C-alpha cells in the first residue's frame, strides 16, 4: 500500500512530506526522490589551502551586500518605538513579498533561540499582525500563547531529529529539525526565519539547505558566530572557513541575496580563537529569497 501511494503521489506537498518525515526516509528512492548528504564545497581561495586567503574571502563575502534594500524600519508599520537589543533587520521593499504579506496579515515568523530574554523583535512582528512562533527550550510550559499572534514553544531546533529509541525513554523530547516542526504544525511557508543559536547555526543551516527547507523561507536573519568552528564542524581552520563560505554560496545558488550585515563590536573581536583579520566574533546577516512568492 505504501508503494502504491508513493508511486501515484506527485504533488509538491506529498513530496515535501516524504522528504522530511523521518519514518518515511527509506521510501524516498521508490518515489524518485534524491537525498543530499553533503553540501558542495567551493574551490579553495588560493592554489594551496591557506587560512589567510579563506578568511579574507569569507569576510569580504559576508560584508558585501548582494542586493539593495531601501526600507528596513519595522517601526513605520507598528508605530512601536521600542527597539530590539540586536538589529534583526528585514527588508520591507515593495518589490519583495514580505511587506505585502504583513499588510494583508498573512505573514509568519519563526524565531529560534536559546534562552535569550530579548523578544522585542517578536513582539513588534506580532503587533504588525504576523503569526509569530518563538522556539526556545528554556520556556517553562510546552506551549504558551501571548496575545492574538504570538506563541512560545518549548522546542529547540536542531540539524537532526532525536533518536526515537532514546526519545521514547524521556518524559519529553524537545529537540527537532525545522522540517519536522513544519510538518507537525502544518505550515508550508515561513516568511521570516530568525535564528540566534549560539554556534549551532552552521549545522542547522546545512540541514535546511540539504533538505530544501530554505526554499520554503522568504527571508533569513541569522546571527553567525566565528570565534570557533561551531558544533560538530570539524577540520583545520582553513577547512572550517571554506565550509562556512560554501554554505553561504549554497544560499546564493538558491537565489538568496545578502542585503544587510551587522558587525557586533560589543562582542570579542575574535576569528577562530585569534585576534585576526579585524573580525568580530559575531555578525547578524540578513538575506532575501528573490524567488519568494
């Protein structure tokens, strides 16, 4: 019966469900689906691997806008003068769909965090009429609704789902992949994905790329940390930076364009545990999906 359904189902929703549902991963080959296990690494920045060349290429890349954005001020929509502790910058230009989604009260924001008390960005977006979901494992209750448009969920986004055998012996499992949560919530699209995952962002971003979840996202606003490789990112320093750069190039190949970069000068000025390249340990990067409808 599974095989019949698999061969006959050709809709995008069914394919996405099969691709992301962990219980049906084995079924992908029979449905004609392909799974990527690794990103495509970009060529080395120089003829021989060099941290200096890799670092300079990477830092130039994250500091150079790929498209312009004239309107990035949420206060003009909400009338709220409260500012966020960090500049979570989104693009509200008319040529992109987000502003139209906000005006029609049809936008959706997912916010990923780890215990931060800075929720002003989420409050501002909810005040504009957006449906806002904040995922944070430090929240006391499983789900909390605050007002009409803001939900808090005691969940942490990871780059893998928990082992079902281990999870079955726990009172609750609060770590899941974003694709799994989208399926469970019945959401097909996210207009904005904001993430401050304290060095888990690289592997999470890799998962979103490999499972094509980024194609369901309109704008990405990620804080990236470069004072160390990040969780489960291995290799020597030049290999790590090449991997970071290759991840961001994967976004570009999927028609995401960087429109804003914030270099956090309040954080230690470190690059892979060194004071080098005039780099901060933390940047907030904002991309817009130019194919987003």
